[in-house]
């Protein structure tokens, strides 16, 4: 009976991940054009995902073409450009970029036949396309990434004139354009391919679940579980962000969506605005490492190192739990230090009641996890999740007409076919059901509103893919120049030489490179660059392939929390009305696990499940929990009562010893940590502290 209520309940429209502060907001005819383009973009991607009718290079080219068409329409050239309308020259640029996307489609055979020997037309079209990609990236991503990619492009063209080991043998203009545009190692490289397949589908999946009311469900569950505990509002932020991370891998978008509720709630209950913003920013960035969806980088990593996505999700599971456990612990300690308690139980909804009422929303996520863990591709999993989410949304008004039992019967038949292993049959049933639901919705007023809501989900998903897709395209310039000139291997050799074979020093160098690069560019290009130039150095020092890439992935995420250019902190600052620099500095303290866990995983890969011994996994996980617990107490200055400075210093020393995977350091670290905690508890009890 409860399922009936859920199916027929109205849908709340939540804030969208597709919104960006830099986007213009056209009205009238321009808004309708953009809406239609975004729907067409989503339909094109879904058509290709379902039937794969196009060659890979054609799909990549059209994907970038749609991205640039939307980018030139939605993002103004300057701050003085119109915000409520799209100037005609922006439409012209977008149309030109879109038209160039057909070049690989129309001349596909000829381009293959003259591979490596581009014609004048190829060079002209390629040059214009690269310039348009740079301009689109400047509008969407800002100047930092564009300038960086421009420097790499200049190196490819002029690097032969540099002195010493920095120079290369020299490459002609035709070779550079061929590498950038005509092949699959430039703007149409692996990152763009991943964006055009896996990433776009999962962004749509998250967008549709938002429209279905998943954010409200997550907030209600988080409030019901932890809202009444000490520091409850802060813990709600951590838990809801962790749950949001299962369907959305965009950290900054999570800040914007969840922060409107959690930051203001934390401020009302006594947390400082800076701390409230830092908790939300840190928690939201953790969504990129939270399985099953994780962030876009995880999909790019899977293709780059040729490892199944499920293996990357498994490797990220324990570190993700440690990350959110640490933020949760920091909130608990800060609340204890300030004497803050939670909401009353009457103010908190029942988590069980929320799950009982809205449990069908969890079915697409459960199906996605099941399919991923059984070895199917992320492309298939994304299609399945989208299809089931569409059934949930579109089925609500139709259920009023055909009856909930008939709808449920078809739905469970489809899921039964999937669970029995008849995946193709299950997908066909679900797609056929979607077609029937669309037709049914057309003939009723509530159904037409639901269809519009579904289209809004597709549009917001297409908008949400802009920053990711454009970043994947422009960063292909860096990958192309690194591949063409061999610069990556030179940098890796330099890093190994500077570290003189010392693994800890090599890890510190790699961390600093990732953090510095991240001060201005998003996680995706940060990972692609560092995985190209720094991860090979770690490999040369004996770090396993997956662990080395996860190491640079983690610090790419930490870069978004690191001042002076901490994107997540700036997003939270606008909501918290506090200094972004102070929020960024607090983020570094709260996200201590993000700095500790990658080092621990390098010294003991069992932390990322790179071990056949479950005993080793349990041991290193326990050690990591103790280490981050001690780090947290030392950073906040509170455990059972206020910590003295000697206690904080000894707690930090014990945590540091536990990071290194040596028996003697483990023994000393555990002993020192136990002594500090025991002494502190005894002192606090004697002093009457609560």
C-alpha cells in the first residue's frame, strides 16, 4: 500500500547540479532554443548509448560539437555581455562549432585513408576547431586552464628552441594539428570518449534522481539518523553529502545543492559560519571518491589504466568511508569543544518512515550497484539506472489510470529479468515500458507535467555535463603535446632523480604538484596532467599502478579545498557568508584523512583492497581509523575535554608513526596513542570534565 502512495505522490523540483554561477539565464525565444538544444543533446547521447550506431571518433566529435553549441549560448564572453539574451555572434560561434562537428562524420573514410598526411582543408578545419575549443573552455572554465593548455601548445610548436633538456626535436604545424584534431590523442582523446559515454549518462542519472526527490530522501534519512546527536546539524551535512556522493560525483555542485540547507542549519545551532561552510565543502568533495558513481575522474582512470570500473570503485570504498568518518569525527569534536547539542527528536523526521515511503527511489541505485559489481560496463549500468529512474518518474501519473498493481507487475517483471541474468531482455522491457508511459502521460494533465519534469531533468543533466565535457576536450591539448614530445617521461625521470629513490620524498613531490596544479583548474584536468607526468614516477619507484593513480586522484580532490583557489570553499563561502580563505584553511584541517589515507595506501595497498589477505585489510583499516582519530583530536584540540599542547603534539606524533607501514612504527604509534588517550581521559575525569 505504501508503494501506491509513493508512485502517486507529487514530485518536488530540487536545485540543479547543472547550474553554474557563470551561466547566463536567457528568457523568451533564446531560453526555448537552449532548452531544445539540450534535449536534443541528451536524446543524441541516449540514442548512441542504446544502439551505438556511430564510430567512436564521430561520437566524440559530435559530443564536443553539442558541448560548444551550448557553451557559446549559455556562457557570456565577458561579464558585461547580456545575461537575459544570447547575442547573435554567440549563436554564430556556436553554430560554426556545431557544424565543424560533422567533419569527422561526413569525411570519416577520407580521413582514415590519408591518416598522418592532412590536407589543407583538414588543417584549416582543425585549426578553427582548436581555437573554438579554447574559447569555449575560457568561458566555461575560466582563464587558468586555458592559459595552461596554451603553454603546452606553445611548447609543442616552439619547444625546439628551448635550451638544454627542455627542448625537443621540433614538429611542424601539420603534425601538431594532426595530433590535436584528426586523431584520438588530442581534443578527441580518451577523456572526451569517457565524457561522451559513461560520464554523460551518470550525470543524467543524478539529474533525474534529483527531479524524482532523491535529495529530500537523503536529507530526511540523515536528519532522522544523526540530527538529534551532538553536533547533529553538522553530522547531517556529512551524512547527506556522503549519500549524495553515491549518485553525484560533482563536489562543487553538491555544495550548492546541499549547502543551502545544511550550512544555514549549522549556523542556526551555533557553529561558526566558517566551520559550517568548511564542513559542507569538505563533505561534498568526498562525493568524488564515494562509490558507486564517484566522480568523472574514476571513469577516466578506468580507461587510462585499462582497469574495470568496478575495481576502482572497490579500491575507493574503504578510503571513502575513512574520509567521511574523519569529517564526522571532526564535527563531533568541534561540537564537544563548543558544547553544542543536536536537534530535538521532534524536529527530526523518521529515517525509517522516509525509507518506507520513498524506497522505490533506491531501486535504480541498487540496480546500478548490482550491475557494476557483476562485471557489466558503466555504459550499460548508466543506461539501466536512467531507464529505471524514468520509469519511476513517468509511472506516477499513469499509475492513477492503469492502477498501481499493473504498473508494479510490469516493473518487477523487468527487474526479475535483470536479476535472472536476462539483461538484454530486461532493458528491452524497461524501454518498452518507458514508451508506453510516455504515451499514457500525453493524454492527461498531470502526465504532461511529469513529462515536462523529465525533460527538465534531461536539460539540467546536459547543462551539468558542460564543465566536465569541455574540460575533457581542452585537456586533450596537454595529453597530445605530452605524447608528441615525450615530455611526460622526461618529467617522470626528473621527479625520480630529485627524490633520489626516496619514496616518501617522491610522494611529497607528487602531492605538491597535484595541489599546485589544482589551484586554478578542476579535478579532471588536474588528474589527467598529474597521472601523465607524476604517476609514471611513482610507478618507477615501485608503487602499484592503481594505487599510484588513486594517489594523484585524491590530491586532485584536495586541491579544490586548498587555498588560495579552493573552488569548493568559494562555493560554500557564498552560502555561509564567510571568508573563503578561512573556509579553505578549515577545510584542510577537517579533511585530514584526504592527506593521510593516500600515503597509508602507498605504504600498505591493502587499504585499497589490493591484497588477498582480509586480515591485512582489517588491520590497516583499523590503523587508519586510529591515525585519523588522533590527527583529528590534535587538530581540534579536544577529545573528552580540551587537550593541552603537549597532548596535541604527542597525539599528532602517534598518528604520524601509524602512517608508515613498519612494525616498529606501528608498535610505537599504538603505544604512544594509547598513552596519550589514557592520560587525557584520566586527567579529564579528575578535573571533572564532561
